[in-house]
């Protein structure tokens, strides 16, 4: 069975060149998308870290204020209860933010 050979014509040459350009474009686009994804992931981690730090500070400040307000009442059982609640809030926040930081670090 005879094999057929394709003859090079200006149209086939242009088609091959166009296909090469499309392949190059696709490769460059894939690289740019990968780069963008890396930057987005990095920025997301930074934002998450900032959020967690702010959250931790806010809870600590609220807990301190709650504890001080209860202490100003001069009622011992109220001061003790408020201190326990404030400590619980601080510890729960530390556990939450610690676990969240581990997830963000991945």
C-alpha cells in the first residue's frame, strides 16, 4: 500500500506556525496561572495570620476588661466567676488560633 506524503504549502506552513504559537501561548498562560495561584495562596496565608492575631488580641482585651469590671464590684464570688470565664475564653481562643495557624501553615 503506497504511503502518501503531505506536500508543504503556504497554508500548511501557516497552520503549523499557528499551532506552535497556540502551544506557546498555552504554556505561558499555564505558567502565569500557576504563579498567580502561588501569590494568592501566600497572600491568603498572610491575611489569615493577621486575622488570627487580631482575633486573639481582641478576645484578650475583652477578657481583661470583663475581669477588671467584675473585680471592681468588690463581690468576691463575682470576681472569681468572671476570672474563671475570662481564663476560659483566653484558653479557648489560644487553642482555636493555634489549630487554625497549623491549618494555615499547610
